[in-house]
């Protein structure tokens, strides 16, 4: 695994800070946000000079490409894979993104309007388009297998993991890098989300602004970063003596068929994704002990997701609600990292399976009375379970659930 986030740029560091209940959310420092109704975000503030990119390349690439390259090559190194030793035709990359190089779009637009078309960088298009993180990672590794980008808003990296998983089980690849990257903390991104009234306005208390499952939640907090997982076929992993961190048991996909941004209030689309994931995994609801929820801290989204969970895992379907089931929201500490969210949350889910421990959902001061689930509001806890769901849902009603199992 590899990552870039507001709580650390290495998986162990991210996990340690999540268990400690630290928040990566603070006042925006990258630009003057004083005129915005929301002035807070989970910014990546300490991105290190990358050994994987020259200074020249780093200056050319958009931040999301830099984040994606760093997370991907870190993941390859952590997995003990030597790219030159692999069959390049059997190795590929799927790094999703919700928006891609939005900072480049903003900067180029300003340049065009103030200095004219001839001053727009020749690198603007290739370094801002949404598929470039996947393409550039392949360029650097020399891998020639399946390579593309999945774009499904906030579900992008979960869909990328599902897609890479399918490439392996269809026999098209032995190794796939999968995850997501996004860099939406910029004036254009913040303008769009504030105009939608989608983000929290708790500027006076950034660390408590993201409040999943709380009765007083008022919107999500923007985040950014990247996360990439190395997926392998079991036979390939065994042949090279790999340390297996977890197993993908199955995936589930669905559509809300409802609205451009709002979730179905009854959670039917989310239910279908979770039920499909359970079926694909060959397990039942009672086998699942933990769900890393999408949990964005929006009034409509949290309630729709929890209603769906209660129906799939509760008495609504004549299935006794498992007393072992717990859920939490990593976004309570990272903010909503959009196209990178699902992959960062996959890292948290895998660590949870390995350590049999869950991080808390931060900032649940007064749990929504319509949410009847254990949301880990009291703090981190030890927990025994073999299967976990990681939920991601995107604007447009595009849903993806990944089932992780203990290795």
C-alpha cells in the first residue's frame, strides 16, 4: 500500500494517526480563502520532495499526478515488487480520480484571461487530464498491461479497485496497481462545492467540522491526497513469497437512478451495491463485522447510507442484526478526499482487519437519533471480525462496495 494524505504520507503513519484520533483538517493555507463561506480543508501540507520524480517533472505535473506517482511507487516498494522482474504485459494500473488536475485548469484559465493563449503551458493538457496518473505510473514502471482511469466522482477509487480486481480474475493480468488521487483544494473546487452548499461552514472549529452520523452535521469537509494498493493473483503472490495483507473477497456495483448529487432517501441503490458485494463474495450479512462507511457528514448522505445498512444487516430483511457489526467514518479525520477517498479508506480497512482494531468516528457529539448503528463514537476499539465492507458512493448515484477479508 502507498498513500499521500493530510494525516501522513505513509500507510503506517496514516493508520497511527487515525487510531490516535488526530484530525488533518485545518484552515486552508494554499490560497487566500477568506472570501469563501467555507475556509477549511484536509490539505496535504507536508508532501515530501519525491525521489520518484525529478524537480522538473514535479513542476510540470499537476498535484494529483504527483500524489498518484508517489503513492503508486511507494506501494510497489512496500510490496517488494521489482518491476523489471515482472512480465510487463501482465502488469497494469488503474488509478481513478474525480476531477484530475483541477489546479492546472484553474491556473491555465487565469493565464489565458490575463496573458493570452500563447502563454498557456504546452504541458497544460497532458498534465491535467484525468487519466495521466495511471499513464505516468506505467511509463515509469515500464508496465504494458491494462492501464486506464475510472471516473465516478467520489466512488472513483473503489471502482478502480473493483476494475483492477476483475482484470486479475478474468486472467488478463497478474499484478494491478489500483487506487485514486485528487487535488480539489483550490479556488475553483472550493467555489463549486460552496455554491452547492455541500461543505461545512464551521470555520471556527476545523477539527470538529466533519461530523459523520452526528445530528448537527452540516456538510462535508474537502480533502485531497492519493492511495494505491498492489493487487495480485494468489498464485503470483505465492510464487514470489509475498506478504499478503488482505484478500478482496468480492465487489458490488449499482446506480441510484435518482439525482445528479443527492442520494436516494430510501438507500435502495446502496442496498443493491452491498447485497451484490455479499453475493459476489459468497458470504452473508452475518459474516460481516465492520463497515468503513462512506460517511461524508452530509445530512442526506449519512442517513441514506445508514438506512441501507440497517435494512441489509437488520430486522427489515428478517436477518437478525449482528451485534458484532460496527461502522466508522475515516472522513471524520481526513475530510472527503473525493476520488482518493475509497482507496485511503481501503488502507484503513485493511489495517483494521490485520490488527482487529477500529479507529473512532471523530466528532459524534450527539448521534442522529435516526441512525441506530454502533458508529464507534466512543473511541478506537478492539474488534474481532473476518470480513469488512468499504463503501463509496459518487455524485450521479454511482455506488461501489468492496469486501475485504483477512488473509
